[in-house]
C-alpha cells in the first residue's frame, strides 16, 4: 500500500513525492508502467480511474508523445521495407519532406485532426499544386495513419473520409498513327532509332529498357525477359545522382514480353551497335553497367534526360518543316508505352493480354488508364450491333402502310 508524507495509506500504486506531488502507477495493456501525477489527491484519483477505464476499453495509445516525423521514419523503414522499390521509397521521402513535414511533422500523432489534413491539402491547392501531388500526399498520410492505428499509436485515422476530386481529366499522351509514321520516318538512321522501335513495339517502361541486357533476349522463342529496372537518382547515402539497378516496379512487372518482327530486327541491330560503341577508343563503361544493351554515344547508361533529349531532337526536326499550326507536341519516353497499349486495343487484343504485356498489377489498372480507347471501342462495337440488327425484318416493316 502506498502512503503520503504523513504515513497515511493511499492505496495500491499510489504515493506522494517529497515535493508534495501525488502519483499513481499501473501497468497498461501494452506492458508499460504508466505514471499519473497531480498536486491534488482527488484529482489524481479521477485521472487514475479515467486512465484505467480507457486502458480496459482500449481507448489509450501506446505512446501519445510520438510525432508524425518520428512515426514516418518507422513507416518508411519498417512498414515499407521490401514492399516498394528504392526509387518509389525515395519519391515518398521527397514528398513527405517537401509537402508534409514542414506543416505537421512536429505534431503528435494523437493531436492531428481531419481539419489539419484538409488545411494541408487546401494549402497545396492554393500554391498551385495539381491533383497528382495533392492525392499523393493524401494517400501517403492515409497509409501512415492506418499503420499507426494497427499498432495503437492513434485511436482513429483522421484521413479517412477525405476525398479529392480531379479538377480536369488529364489525357495521357499517345501518338496518333500519323504522328507515329512521321516520327519513325524522321528517326530512321539516328543513333537511338533501335531504342525507339523496341519501346513502341513492346510497351516497356523506360527504366526497363535502360536495364535490358543481351541475356534478356531469346531470339529462338522471340521473347524478352523483363526482370530489372535502371534508375538514375540520388538514394540515401549517395553523394549525388547515380545509377541503380533494381527489381521491376511490381511483382507483375517481372514478365516475358513477345518480340515482334520489327522489334527483333531492331534488337539485332542494337547488338551490333553496342559492340561498335564499346570498341570505340576512350569509351569506358561504368563498372557494373558494361553489359547493358542500350548505351549512350559515350558508353554510359541511359536516363530520362538522355531519352527525352533524343526524342526532342527528332520532334524538333519534324516541326522545322511543318506549318506552325501542325506542330507535333513534344513527349517523353513513356508515351511510347501508351502508344503501344493503344495500338494493342485498336488491334482488338484482349485486355487481359495487354495487362500482361504492360506488367500492370490488375486488369482494372489497364482499363482505367486507357478509358479513352475503350470508350471508342464501345462505339465501334455498337455499330457492329446496329449492322446486325438492320438485317432483321421487324414486323412493323412487313405491315407498313
């Protein structure tokens, strides 16, 4: 039994410090010894009874002093360990550091409210950030608080119920058939022509193209094995941007892609071009990246800037002879992936097969991304139905007056 300074019994777990302050201790449901203080004994008993009741009803948290910054470190290092690839991990850290931490990072998890989250997102909107950035912030915070809820760091998720409406639907960039013809006629014979052909004939992501090696090619089966990706980023511990080889974006991204005849020709040409590059004097490939199929003119790995610049030069050449009103819009290497998928839909290839080609995790992802194409096909299919219906003799026609 605990006693006060005068020897009076206060009850199990209760006591009084030399400075006159009363305290009460109990072990909570997390196995942690919890201590409550007050200078007034009755107030202490009220606090103690409340704490014991909340503990019994699981209304308490494991640590009400944990800040969002502190838990983010746990989230990114533990919950996301081997769940996401390294470039995605770095992207999350960048978004958090830039858009979330300055406003909410020092706040305790238990004090962050739905209103605070909404204010954060509204502020991003006022600063001109588009749907993608605002939604990335929302999704990250939603998952962070979901994990905090699982481990009893919070009692509810303040992000639940917060929805964002896309202001305008952003169409993905796809080359029209005329643009595709113009581009490849102009690109023929240029250094990166083989790369462009393989990109538009396979739908591979840029990083998957950069990481391709001769061993990934099976000309007998006419297949390409996609099993890695190459990124050029600054990861934790790097002094600056550098190249990193890693696994594909998702498990479904690890796949086998068929090799079309046009793609096969481009790949065979690229094998010869690669040897010519490596045989040039003063060309020294980066250690660990000397087996890549696609290299720059000086033997270094490719990256998004090199790829976009190469595409941009072709577009500039095309536009130099076009009327200003007919200029081709510039695009990134990812546009070849969208163009490949669109041509597949136009060729009436089954969506499930297209999903496998692209390495999407779900069929819904494929269908959502190419809604613009599938809507056109719905109209085409309806026209087919109308043609069939026109062959049917309705009774009204037979008895028309």
